[in-house]
C-alpha cells in the first residue's frame, strides 16, 4: 500500500513523499503503524476529530468501512487535511 499525507500529517511524518508499506489489514492498523514508526503525534493527529479525511483508491472511507476499511498491498491511500472556513 502507498499512503500520501498532506498538511500537518505530512509535517509530523517527516516524509518527503508517499509512504510505501504492507501487511496492514485495516486503515486503523495502518494508522497505528504510522504512529509506531513515525511518532505518536502523527497517529494522534490522524485519529483526531475533524483533522483528516481518508481516501482509499479514490473513495472516501466513510463509504467503505471507516477505520475498519480493509487494505491490500495494491491500495493507494490519502490523508487529506480538513479545511474549515466560510
């Protein structure tokens, strides 16, 4: 799987591009792994209320199981920063 982080998540991950990984059954497993390998502040941010919107293969995860969305090695994910305003 490849995950692209944006905004503060990218900064917290100290990544210079998409992160390639494998062996995660669900989105929550992936987020926990990111916290273990890139710092707990990253996983806390990703799991925070109204901080990120997740896509897997171009689909919002609220339509595919939320944090329980199953993942495969070929999936492409994104954590997009939520922007508010009016």
